C-alpha cells in the first residue's frame, strides 16, 4: 500500500510541475472540457433518478455536451503550442473552425429535439 501511495504522489507532483508550464489559454480550454463532461454526467444522473420521459430531449442535451467536449479536445490539440501536428495552422483559424462546428452541432441538436 505504501508503494502505491508513493507512486501516486510522484505522479501527481510531476503532473503538477508540468501543468504549471501550460499557457493560460490551454488551461481555460481544459476547464471548459471539464465543465462539458460534468454537464453530461449531471444530465445522465438526472435521467437515472427522474426517468427518460422526453427521451429525445435527454439525448439531445447529452450528445450536445459530449459533442462540445469532442470539439473542445480538437481545439485544444490545434491551439497547443507544443503540438507538432498543427504547426502551420493559425490559432484564429482553429477558433473559427470551433465556432462553425459548434453552430452546426447546435443546429443538429435543435433539429433532433423536435
């Protein structure tokens, strides 16, 4: 048990040390990703407690939260300065793509809600 705690402390300390080097812009995107996942979790727990009566509404809200999480992960990958995959991509283009895809996601979810 002591080995597990020691290993966990080393992992947490190294993560914190590396995350301090992360730019504020990326930290804000990470916070939004956590918010999107928490929103999906709250919707799922609410559905388990209350029921699934308007099932399309539950699916719309849940898929919207998960969809925004996926779009935000894509944005984070494109905006991250340490990423080698998207070196030639401007951050403005990445944000414009994010907004356009978010509008398309909202349109699909709104259409699905009926």
